[in-house]
């Protein structure tokens, strides 16, 4: 099996502050169920974490700028790492991810490259 990273992109930056405790608990339960099912099948390498919407962008020439929320559709807002036989299987795993309960989310699936040697 190979490792694949699921990059969660986009979403609502105010979701966590506008969510009721009941909604948050229900959402976390769905995440726990999804990750638990993957773990039982040895398909979970890392549950990952959500990422804050703020940040800094650096260029090779030393320029530092704030991450722009106007680019939120392309902003990586979280990740998980799953194990699958191939990218098609990783995509099937991603289709069941609870992240799709959030508004305006896309998931990018990429193989984690293993260095030679």
C-alpha cells in the first residue's frame, strides 16, 4: 500500500465560530466514525489536522506576505493521510470523507512520494 495525502481546500472561515456545540459534536462524531473505519482497515496513516485560515507566504527572494483569504478556494485548510493500493482507491476513500459536509470544499488527492533508497 502507498500513502496518499488528502488536501482539504476552501470552506467557510467562520464555520467553527458559527457552529453550535451540538453541531460540532455531531460533526466530530462523523469524523471519528470515518477515521475509525479507516483504521480498522489499516487505511489511516494520519488523521491530520485542520489548519488555520491565516498564515504567511514566503518567496525564494525573501518576500513575506499574508495569506490572502480572497484565495480561500485554493487555500489548504486541512489534511489527512490515507493508505491505498492506488490513487483510484484513495479517491474512493476520499469520497466518504466528512469534509464534504462543510460548504465550498474540494479535496485534492496526491501520492506521498517515497525517496529512492
